[in-house]
């Protein structure tokens, strides 16, 4: 199977939840982007992305949330090493928007959750009245939150069912409603 076919299959598995630019980043593999720009995002940006990620994937009784999995620093690394300057600017514009216009950090937890829920509803609505840069910036943050969380040890072993490989192959496993997805 060729890499392009694999990427198409990954997109189908994720239900087309990942954007083209995110899939392009994954397609690059382990090579560092020519547009890499370390130091673009501050520790405060990483903290803000961690808070947003923890709203997208909160703690549950069964598993820790995105913040515990370290998605903020993960997002900073991937954005600085792999994404284009244009995408980094869109994420920066989104972070500046919620911090400056929404005063996100000073809100109570309920207010932060409501703010992200409102933005999410607008971004994925048929009639989106948000600026395209804000929309794209939020989508990148959400995609990286999901990818970072479910590829982390916490996400793979606690949020998903994990079975150490190599192990015995069993092609006929019973599924019971409420079972976790496989890692």
C-alpha cells in the first residue's frame, strides 16, 4: 500500500475529521518542515492550548483529560515543526481572539466551556459567521487535540482499549455496547 492510499484510508477511518493540511503534515512523516519556526508559541500559548484541549477532551471517571496527556506542548511542537507559516498564523489569530476578545483566561471554568462550545457550534454550523482565519485556527487546535490525546500513552491505554502487541490474533471478538474503541 502506498502512503497516499494509507492517508486516504486514515481520513475515512477518522470520518473525514482531519483536514487536508493536517493529513499533509502526517504524510511528511518524520522530516522537519522547511518552514519550521521554533519559538513562535510562548509557554502561555501552550497553557492556553492545554486548557482548550481539556475542554474538548475533559477528565472522566475512567480516564484523564487532554491536559494530563500533555496536548498543549505537543501542539506547540507539531505546529512549530510541521505546519506552514500560514497555519501557525491562523492558530495564533484564534488564540489572540479568545484571549483578547473573549478574555478566556479570566473566565470561570463554566464560562470557558461555554465559550469553546459557542465557537465550536459556529465553526461547524452551515452558516459560519466567524472569520475564516479563526475558523481554521480552531479546527487545527481541535484536530491536534484529538490526535495528540489519542496517540499519547494516556489516550491509548486509558481512553481506548489497549492490548500489547505482539499478542495472539483473534479475528472474532465479541462487541458489547459501551465497549471502548481499540487503540
